[in-house]
């Protein structure tokens, strides 16, 4: 009889708090969005499932208390990776890849192997539009700091404006790991909602005449230019901003493997097998940080609210700089391509194309928008490096 009582007492049902129950329901909702609505399913599905696993009572897969004391010399429970490997659960061990900054960098390698920087090389001015779209990061950083968040937390919240999930995870894991769950969910949710969030902002800040501007065809880009570009960007950015080197270096390594044409096997592995494996581990472990005690608080709601502000300001920044450039340029730029500077490759560029064709069906902006779009990937990594240098 005692064994039966002990068995029932060990059940998760008998040990579940209402907070854990609410988080499990929220994970079901995110799974619905990933499967039924197909909102960034490749990452939202493992994130949601990680959230489910971490909130199951008695499962012991993730221990937030271990990470709170991790490498904190002021904590009586001070410990390092050895303690995690010995005392942690499955998701604790996999989370080491996030904490050490491994998974986001490997994903950047895969992104680089799938990215064509040709439109950016053909039109270098689009680099400015990608930089302007990072405006949302720094405005939100200032707002979050003013609202009572610590500088490190404010920097992690602001990076949502880059609309780049791996960069958000990389920076947050360094500056404010206790906010990783809500920030990652906000970043990927808003990336999925690009077609909903951006068009109203684009139409509000541009005229019909501006949206109908047709741009001349981009010049062909040579193979030599495409090979030199990743090498030069890695050297220049890393020498100026060493903290950005891990992200930029991995991004450009993947791109160089794609463009050089002599390591096709490596390039295909980066794009497929490696990328897929890392996405699974990253999603599960990021979702695991969304425990009831860290997620269900007023800070989470504030992060979600400021995330949409960051994303909107980034969209506006790219649009407004394009309009300003038209004042001084003889060859007009369609301002809609500036909104693609928020990264979110290639969805933001497709939105620019769609909104432009609503005004002029013969207008083809996709390749022009890809310039600011891939520039935004570089810009978000640089912004993360700046924040890490300032606040790390």
C-alpha cells in the first residue's frame, strides 16, 4: 500500500502548480501556431515543445536554479559546466551550447551558406538601409533602460528589433540569460508576423508615387567579388568590433564555402544536416528556459510590448533613410526596400515586393530588397557586438 501511495505521490499530476499548468497550455497554443498557422514552424515547434518539457512536474529535464548560480562567484552554490554535466537533466546539458554561444554561431554559418550577397555588392548603398533598420534596436534599448530594466536586460530586449532570432539568442545568453525564453519567443513570433506588421507601417510612411518607383536592373556581380566580400567583411568588422567576430565570422565562412565553389560538400552540410540538427537543439533548449517562475511575470508582457516597438521602429528607420537618400540622389530608390533591412530573410524582401506591386504590377523589387535584407543580417550582428562591448 505504501508503494502505491508513493507511486501516486510521484505523479506529475499530483505535483503540478497552476503556473506550470498555464505554461503547458501556452506551449499547446504555440504548437498550434507552428503546425496549423505555420508561423516559423522550424523553430517555433521545437521551442514550444521545449517549453512543454521544462514545465512537466518531476521530469527534471531543466533546472533553472543551476543556471542562476552558474559561474556566479557570489553565489554559495557557485559551479561551472562540470556541475551541470553531473547534476543537470537532458535539456541542461544541451543548453550548454546556447550558454557557450555555439548554436547561434552554427546557425549563422548555415544562413551564410544559403545567402547570396550579390544584390548588396551590386548596390552598396543598400548597406546603409540595412544599418538604418537597426534604429529600432537602440531606441528600444534606451526605452527599456528608462522603464527600469538593467542596461544588460535593455540591450537584450532591444536586439529583438533586428528581427534576427539567432542574434537575439546569442546576445541574450550573454547579457540576460534569465530573459532568454520570452525574448526568443518574441523575436521569432514577430519574424513570423512580418507580412502583418510591416505593410501598414510601409503605407503610412510612403506615398503612392514613392511606392510605384521603378528601379533599374542591378549589375552582374563577378565570382571574384563574391569571394572577396566575405573575407573582407570578416576582417574589417572583426578588427573594428571584436565581439561581433563569432557571428560575423561564422556567417561569412558559410558564405565563402558557398561562393568559392571548391567545397560543395561542406556548403551543403552547412545548409542542410548541420543547420537542421542545431535548429532542433537550439529550439528545445531555448524553450526550456521558459519555466513558469521566469516567464509568468510583468517583465514578459513588457518584453512582448517593447519587441513590437523595436520591430516597428526598425522598419520605419529603413524606410525613412531611403526617403532621405532620394532627396540627394538622381537615381531614385523605392523606399519600400528600406523596410527589408530588418533582416528576417527573405520574408521582409518579399513583403517589399508585394506592397510595391500593389501600386505598380510591373514593379519587381525583390532583388533590390534583398540588398538591405542581407545587409540587415550583418547589421544585427554588428549591433549585437556593439551592445556586448558596451554592456558585457
